[in-house]
């Protein structure tokens, strides 16, 4: 995705600029990146699939929270570390798939995950996350 996008030149997750990553992204730029799927009519990012990409660093919570129409987040099979962000609850009604398995995440499941009432698929296995998913989550 290049040094001006989500990844730095060495593969680390970088901070995204708020003006570049609002919920209605430019069709001419970000929506053409590999792993990014946008709504054709609105230009809003709906899917972010950066699995098997050699990503490292922590989840850029504040920047991902700007993607208010995100329905699918796949960051599986990378080297992402740290905790799951509490901002995950901001996708409460739109996020249907969350796959961040096989990384180096730790800590506990944030209670805000219980707000993910529309979630249909979730895989956070092969991390070091402790505890149980909130009982309110999705339709499990």
C-alpha cells in the first residue's frame, strides 16, 4: 500500500492521516489499493483484507475507527502485536466479519466487542488473548 498508506516501506503498520481515511475515501486512490474494497457508488471503504501481508506493529485503532462503513476486517496471518482496540465497538452494526487470527495479539477481549451485534464471522485464534468474548456479541 506504499509509504503514504497503511504500510511503511518496511512492512510496519503506520498511522493513517484523518483527511485521507474518512469514511468516504477517494475512488481514485485508496479504493484501488490491493486489499481494499469500496462501495462503488459512495467510495466508502467496506472491506479491508490485509491478510498474509507480513504486517507488523499494533492495530492503528483511531485510524481504523474512521472507516465507519467497514463490514469486513481481515488482518490474519501477520505479525500484529498489542491489544484489540476498544474502538472496535464503533463498527457495531456494520461489521460482519473480523479475522485477526495467527498474530501476536495479547491482553483481554475489550467489552466493546459486545457491541458487535451484526457480526457473523469472527476468528481471533492463535493469539495470546485471554478471557472470553462478551456474551452480547453477534448471534453466537
